[in-house]
């Protein structure tokens, strides 16, 4: 009798686990480090670039989460390529659940009574109240959390739909087109939805001009990042094909396209 192959001996299964884990950890980290806003020009040591849109102006300031979202886009496209709609939807809902799980425990940790000595433990580093700092960093506003989650899920569902619509037309050709095209549409929605929920519907009540200006700048950044990642998409695709073998990789791509 032939020996049955154990589930974790299947390279495709192991690949999906690794891609899913990497996708989820990047999505969760992006949410948590996104509380920090950084100045891109100062980080790069260049003269500030002043944008003027919809009657608003400003420099290039982004959340630290933007460092990781391009990786999430890349993982989405790779999983789309080899595991299809079901694969992307599975990891998207899993990541959303983990984000909620993380924030629940972050708020639970904030609610714990701090030890008296710990509150002043970082005064030498300029942090007068460790508890207040901890709460400020991990206790993001509920409107921001809600906006991020809603935008993330909508963006992922749009991404998978557009990716496979383009794939149905191009077949195996033009990997860059379906990857970048799906990101272009999904992140257009994501960039505007997250800020609308967090800062227009939320307590800050941004004016329409500010909402449109900041959303446009954020979308432009995401698209530049998506274009810059095109060579990496081909490298990752080639590496996966080498790991799985040409025949197995082709089989997965055909199943994903079905």
C-alpha cells in the first residue's frame, strides 16, 4: 500500500502557512505602529516638499504603518496568484480577527492598575508617566480602529475581485498588471474609507478639503510603493515556483484562477 502523505509534508500547505503568518503579522504590526506619524523628508534628510491640494497644504507625513502595508499588498498578490479568492479571503478575515484580538488585550493591559514604581521607571528617558505613555501608544481611538478594520476588509475584498477580473482577461501573462491594477483600485477605496471613518465621522470632524487632500497624498504614496514592488513580485513568484516545482506551481495557479 502506498504511504499516505502527511498534511505538513505538502509543500503547498507549508507555503500557505508561511505566507499567511507573514501576512497577518505585518497587518497587525501595521495597525499598532501606525499610531506614530513620521516626517518622510526629515527621515530622508531632504528639503520638505510642500503639497497643495483642495486648498490645503502640508509636508509628507505618514503613519509608521505605511512601512508595512506595501508588504501586505505584496503578500495579498502572491496569495491571490497561488491560492486564489478563498486564500485571500481566509487570511483577510483571520488578520482582521487578530487585529481585534490584539486591541482587546491592549485595552485590557491599559486597564490594569500599574505598579507605583513602574509609573516613574522611565523618567531618566524623559517619560514622566509610563502608564500615560503606554495608554497613549496602545490605546488608539475606537474611530481609528474601526476605520482601519472596515477599510482593510473592504480593500482586501475589492483587491481579490479586481485581481481575478484582470487575470481572466490576461491569463498567465502580465503579472505586474493584475498585481498593480488590483492594488490601484483597492487602495483607492481603502485610503479614503479609513480617513473618512476615523477623522470625518469621528470626533475630529475634518473638513472635506482636508480629508480629500490627505487621502490623496496617502493614496499616491501607496501607489508609488506598489509600483516599486513590481520587481519583487516576480522574484517572490520565481522563488515559490522553485520551491514547489514548476508542475505543482502551475497546478496551484490554475486552481487559483478557477
